[in-house]
């Protein structure tokens, strides 16, 4: 590898750190994750996420998406929380929102920094490149492991020895032939903390998640009524679930001070009142969740989730609003409200 490429990679990582990325590594673009992906899809573990299957041929590896790619720059931005995400578990009249969604929309924050790093690289090399944050058919987590910024834990998410489970991932594919970093080995060992922490047994095996049983999937991606077998286990979780991430022992090394300040919790998202969420209409939902990744789920799914949390709350003061929601125009909302009323008025 020419010395100038080694120097460029070193300068690139320094610039990434200046732009707010907690970690940066480089992988070759020739990796193929097709076998791993196809097995997961064949088992139906993607649930209703048809987009995973529709572009599976491009998702196999970087060069399946962009044949000209030679290197992939993988970057992680920390959103490590300052407080234990499980602290609200007993505040049953409050909704629990996954840590990653309590602040600014990570798509916007990470992509802005990625584009700035991409401009820096183009100005110095004139290379062709593409930037990706979450929404494209890119296997960020296995690429992150190949780039040495972490490894895929038994919960299937990337884990860093320095930043724990709390990293947003971004990728830059480039035609440059940059020196690849050594892949990060698996450090999970015999630990099964993430597996046993899951409230709905969403892990049929280590390193494999069945989305159809995952609270994050059920509250965000799943349309229609949530299967009754999972409702009690949801507790007061109304958007996502952090149990498997929080349980990881490697989080003891994560530093909240290193997290991007854009991801600090917004007051209205840190511990929202179920009573307030249950009365949302479309306009108030859009107003409250503007600039948040939550906005994409829409009013109906949020109120559906809040109604299930209300059913788990034991709070009889929520009965009047649930009675009104039982006749809601959205059947998933109405169904959740009727179920909640059964829980709050047994017999």
C-alpha cells in the first residue's frame, strides 16, 4: 500500500474525529454477506420489512450495490445515555422511548457529518464516493466489524469495546483503494446477558434476532394490531426497546460525555405522559415529533402503542380516554384501546 494512502487514511480518521465521529475504520469493498442474509430472510425473521427482501441482491455486499467501490469507510457516532434506560420501567403512566430516538433525528445528524467528511476527501483526492445512513441496502454492522470499529454481538447489533452498544453507523463507499483495518474479533465469550434480557424471547439463537418477536419491530415497523401474546411484555415501551443493548456488559466503558450533544433527550421525549399521548391527533403528533425519527411512524402507531402501555399501567384514570379510542377510526388503535380497557377493568 503506497505511503500516501496510509497518510491519507490517518488524516481521514483525524478529520472524522473532528467532525464528531467517535470511531472510524476502513474495510475492503469485496466482502459478501449473502449467505448470512439469505438464511435470515428464508426464515422469515424480517417480518413485514419487505424492503429487506426486495433489495437483498444489493445488500449482499458493497460491490453488489456499487461495483466501482474499492473501500468502505465505516463510522460510528456515539449516543451513549447519561442515565440507565431502564429507570422508567416502574413509571407505568409514562411512556418509554428508545434512547436513540429521544433527541434529534440521527439520519440528519450523521448524514450531515458524513457529507462534510466526503467533501474533505473529494477535495484532496477527486475520488468518486457515496454516503449512506441506515436507509440504503448496506450491511452496516458486518461492515463495521470488518472495518474494526466493533463486532456484532449476540443481540446482532454492533458492540464497541470503547463505546458499548451505543453507536449510530454511517458508511462512505469510495473508489479509492485505502488500507483496510484489521477486523474486530468477537468479544462476547460465554455471556448471554442480551439474550436473557429480551422481554419477548426474540432471539431464536445467539447472533440472530426474529423481528416478529422484537418490541422495536412491533412498535415501529409493524402495521396493524400487535399480537396479544406480546402486549403485556411491552410494559410501558411505546417506541423501540433498549433491553438487549442496556444489558451488554461492554456498556460500562461507554462515556456519555462522548455522545453527540444533538442526541441529548428532548424534555417532551424523555418521559412522555401516556395521558398526553392518547389524545394526539395527526397535527399534534407532527408538531411534537418534528425533527425526531419517531415522526415516520405516524399518529396511529404511536397511539396504538400508548394504548397498550396504558393497559399495562394499572392507571384507572386513563379509562375515559381509552373508551373514546375504542371507537377510533384506525382499527389497530381501537383494538389496542379495547384490550387496554379489559386490563384496567377486569371481570
